[in-house]
C-alpha cells in the first residue's frame, strides 16, 4: 500500500519560514520524481516545486527565490523549505510522487494546511 504522509504545516506569520516533510512508503522512492503542489480555496491545484530522481530541482515562478526542495532517499522523504512567506502562500500543500514518462504512475498525499497570517 502506497502512502505519502505530509507534515510540518501550520500557522505562520508573514515573513516567516517553514519546512514541510513528506514520508513515502510502499514505493521505490529513489525511482520517483517528487513534487509539492498546493491548492488555495477557490483555486486550482498548482505546482510548487519538483525534484527529479537525479536531484534536479525546479520551483514555480510564484515561489522562486523562496523555495528549496530536497530529498533524502535513505529516509524516503522529500522536503519543502519555504521562506519569506506571504498570505498568498496560504493553501493545502500536497506531496506528489510520479514514476515514468508518457504513461505515468502517480500518487498523492492527503495534504497539509499552511496558513500565513499578515
């Protein structure tokens, strides 16, 4: 059974920082591109950051310069560090695991709430 369990969300003041973690089980973690997405109320889910199996990273323009994604294959865990948080960063943050190209296998976590107060 595949599980992606996010943690580290909560209430943060604007300008603050946080680190989200996503622990994966039931998959060969090192073979999956890992990502973080977020969904704010009334908005579509959007990509925040991804990290490939080789460690290449990408952050969305909306968080570039404030975002660091990393992975620890020994711990089957992916992290999202965000700094200089803004109220518009308020959303549910979801962990994503994706395997393959073309026909992909994809899993989602249940999400963790991040709320940024002004």
